[in-house]
């Protein structure tokens, strides 16, 4: 494989800048064409070759979506356990009455309530990537069928909730 196309495994090095500030610099390996990375970046990488570099600007709608004011909620402080520490501006893992876990950020506190923002921290933001394609290889039939990468010691990022059809019990 000499170009990125669907059903290829791609390794990239990237720097992510948001609002003029570099927020992340990392390596990433993913399966192209299976929604393993944000849509705007995945689309922009199609057709690139190993060793190629590209500056990619991804609009919020093609990344983590627009900021949704409906996802900012006021919750009664009594909903939290007495010993639960609430830190303004810090992501917290919370559990609802049904046992579902979600992440939220406390954006305001009062004696009686907590304002929680459940938007993704990058929602509403334009993301700028400097990307270098490090390697490209054909995906295995199993990776394509499962929709994610596989390594010698098993699946990457697979759980019993999101595994594709045909995923081995030992894989997930």
C-alpha cells in the first residue's frame, strides 16, 4: 500500500492546535474508513502517502460537534454523595441513576446546585492538525470485519459493547 485508502492501517504523528495553543502531540495508529478517528481528519488523510505531511483544519461539525447549550444542566448538590469532591473546570466521571457512566465538567457551583457541562471538551472548536504519515499497511480481514486494529495480544479498544460481528470472545 502506498496511499491511505479505506481498509488500511495507518500510523501518523500529529500535533493538535486549538485556538492557537498546542494541546496534544502524539502518535496514532488507526483503521482508515471505519470511524476510528474524527470524520474530518479521516477524510483529509485519504490519498496521502507514507512520509507525506499535511496541515488539516477540521471544523467543529466534522470533529466533536457544535457546542450544545442543552447539555449544560443544573443538578441539585444533594444528587452527589457527601464525600464527592467537585472541582470547577475539571472533567469528572459520573454515574446516573441507571448506572450509566458519563463525563461532565462542573462550570459553576452554588450552595444548592452544580452546573454541569456534558459537551465534549472540544465541542464547538476548530481543530488544526500537523500530520506526518509514518506507515501504511493493508488491514487484515479480521481487522476489517471487526472495524478496529488487532495486535499480537488481542484487539485494540474493543469491548463487548462495541465489538463488531465475529469478534472472538478472547478478543474483547
